[in-house]
C-alpha cells in the first residue's frame, strides 16, 4: 500500500521534467522557502489530506505551488504606478503558464496511471510570500487512486 509515495513520485517526475521549473520540493507550505539552495522558479507539492473511499480507492487532496522570487528595483523611483518597478506580473504570468502546462500533462496522463482527478481544479494567487518575497499560484485538486494492495475478500 504505497499509494502516497507513488503519487508523490509521479508528481515529482512530471514537475521535474518541466524546463521552466528548477527545483521541486514537497511537504508543509510553511517550509517552502527555508532551503537556501533552492533555485527558482520552484514547484512545491503538498498532499494535505486523504480519505478512504468505499474501500477500493484512496482520495488525496493535492496542491502544487509554483513560485518565483520578486525582484524589486529599490534604486529607481516608482515612475509607473500601474506596472511598478518589479517583476510581480511577470512572475504571475510565468508561474500560471507552468501550472497550466503541468495540469494539461497530468490530465492526459492520469488515465495511464490509473488515477482519476477532479476536472476543474482551483488556483489561488500567491503574492509577496515568505522571506524571499515569492509570487506565484497554487493549484488545488483531488486525485483518486486504486487501493489494490489490500483485499478484504
């Protein structure tokens, strides 16, 4: 019964294959920004809940955060109040594009891995987060994996 580790491994491999993701991590969201060796953009996997479904499947709650460091130009006076002098909008565009591409890949591959998923995941904007002032998006969805290891019959 290694559904959890198989799911993490599958997500890790998929995210690592993306050319616009430099680091892939997993675990609690409050520990995303603690490692000084992280190379951004970073993808972070969180599996924060699960439930046993009718004895034959396991339902996991998954979030994937894709984040990049905000680059603020402190030497220039803000001359454009709409665009400002930072890369916030670029970060949000870039990280959303990564999540969109990853989601489409996962959606096509889920069936090959005997996984079903929610078809309409939600995304939440992340701005100015952590000590590195990270921007990005968090994609949240549920996946259902077969519980084939344990048989009660």
